[in-house]
């Protein structure tokens, strides 16, 4: 007889399905329990109260730095909810004069440059200067062989003397003829002829004098002198060279360096301001600075403006004159020019780095009495090199943030470097006290651990004699451990 289909064990696939469903349900329940435990543990760690000493419920771990738990240290979870104050630099608004400068790039230009060219031709016999020397006006520079010019002068002088003698003789003869004419002893034609001869000789003597002066001038030009005062350049000729009149290279080049000018360009928008100041009779100071704008080479005075604006650049050339007594300005040198156009007196100013820009305009962070900052919108005026004028929004004495303001917002707490320095000593004492407490607790715990570790050693010796703990000759083996130490399990008995 065949067994009935309704009796006996269920089919194997049905059993596997039931087991799989029960396993998934059990796994989900375990995952929920673990998740709830993790959440509860996290809540406990972030919200548990700070322990102030020993805990009756169990041991309390103390740090060596003397901290009092996760929330007691500066890096614990409690510190994250209250951000520490930011260390910033501050400055007070004050009254100051704001100079208005025009900055430009200029070129040092000498007032005069002279190429000393020979006026007569000849051979150079002497060079009387050294390259790079400072020469004065009229100082001899070179000598061209003067002998030909001296001979020409002597010849012109002799011709003049000869013609003057002929003129004197003709004048005496004319006087005689005039006397005879009065006595009607000579013809008038003879007297007129003698008079014409005298006038002719007067002209000849005049020519001789001009030739003599020309010869004397050529002799003078054979001694080449400096036409202006300044610095002489490199020597283009040497002794023995033949030079011709009007030679392009000349004997040398002299550049006037004291005083000296600086030519620079200013924007055309500044022309009315400059002209207004000049019309008022103001003398505008000009400073020449080096390429780094850190050293003032010389101070001078604004001289003049050009008569035309450059249509390509929209600027106009200007010129300043400098005494250059120390020779710090060199011809054709590039310098940075700073023209003092005007000065705003007694303006409310703050450092330039205190001014910040936002969507609503310029603003500063003002330090309040409770060491917090407030964002205050202001109106800025003329900015100088270090300070900026505040036309609206600040009063003298208001304290503003200069450094470290990038990480601030309205209402943030701050501290200055002076506050940090003032609080440094009390903070160090607190750290030292915490360190001493940590070292004391560490030493006490080590001693207690040493006492607790000795008990198992003694207890381990008792079973070797066959005597159970707490009986026989060692009744103190199973005694209560010292206070503060957790007793461990009894040592196994050796049989």
C-alpha cells in the first residue's frame, strides 16, 4: 500500500523557503538592534556629563594633561559647538592728513648736452681732461696745434700796420693839398684825388683789422674749452689725431647733471587740477624714486606742462627740476615720479587693509566693547599709500579690524594679540597644574597595579602545597584586594 500524500514530512523546497524567511527576519532584527545601540552610544558619548573625580560605577580614565573628559578638552565634541574667538589685528580711526599723489614713470633728462666740436682744423697736441670728470664752464679740454694760427695772426697784424702807415701818409698829403688849394696854387682835381686815396686806405686798414681779429679768434679756438659745466663723457680722440672744423664726433661730450630735469606723463584728467594749483601760486613737490619705490633718489619741484596732449595715449608730458646735488639722478635713467598734488587736512582715516568690499559697497568690521565685531557700511574717500579717508560711517576712536577679517562675520567673537599675550601666563599655570594632577594619578594607579599584581603570585604558590586558598598556613592569600584595584580570577590549582 502507498503512503498517503498528506502524511509525513513536507517537501524539501518548502522547508528551505521557511528557513530562509526566518533567517532574513532575524538578520533584520539584529541589524536594527545594532543600529539602535550605535545611536545610543553616540548620544551618550556626546551628552554625558563631565566627570569631576572618581566614578562609583567604574574606573574613570584620566589624561596625562589633566583633562576632565571628552568635553573638558579644547578638542572635544563640546568645543565644536562653540567656535573659539578669532585672533585679529585692530587699529583705531584717527585724524590724519591725506596726501594726494600722481604716480608716473619718468626719464631723467639733462638740461643741456653739448658736443664739443673743434672750430678750426689741426692736429691735437694735448687732451686736458679725464673721461667721466666733472668740468666747469671755460675749463680747457684740448689743444690743437696753435702755430699755424699764430703765424696767420702775425701776418694780419703786419698788413694792418703797413696799411695804417700808408693811410697816415695819405692824410698828411691831403692836408698839404688843401692848403695849396686855398692859395689857388694847385688844381682842385689833385685835391679830390688825394682825398679819395685817403678814404681807400681807411677801408684797407679796416679789412686788415678784421683779418687780424679773425686770426686771433682762430688762435683762441685752437685751445678747446668747455662751453657748459657738467660731466664729460668718453674720449673720442687722442693726442696726434687730426680733427677738422665741424667734426661730428668732436673732442668730447658734456652733459649737465646739476640741476637736472625729469620728464614724465600724467593723465589728461589731471591737467585741470594741476593747472588750478599752479594758477593759485602753489609749488608742487616732486620726488624721484628708484624702481622698487622704496628709496627716494632726490626731491625737486614741478616745473611746467607741455603745450599738447598726446592723442594716442591721452597723457601730457610734464617736467620737474631737481638740484641733484648728490648726483643720484643719471641722464636717461628711468625713475618713478611722485607728484604731490594736494593734501586733505585732518581727515578721518583707517589703514587701507581695514577697508573691505561687499555686494552692498565698502564696509569695515567695528570692534565692540564685548569683543565682538559688527559689520558697518562706510563711504571711502581718497586713499593714500597706507591710509584711506572715511567720509561717512566712522568716528575718531572707533576700533576696526585690520588683519584676519576674511574669516569673520557679523557678531563673531575676536581676540587681539594683546589679549593672547595677557592670557598666556594664567593659561600656562593651569596647564602645569593639570600636568601635575595627571602625573600624580598616573603614579597612584601604577602603585595600585603593582599591589594587585602581587596577589596572584602569592595565591599561585598556595596550591602548590596542596592547601586551598583561605585555609591552612596562608589565610591572607584570598584577602580583599587593596582599595581601588579590581581583583582578578583565582589561580588554577595544580593537581
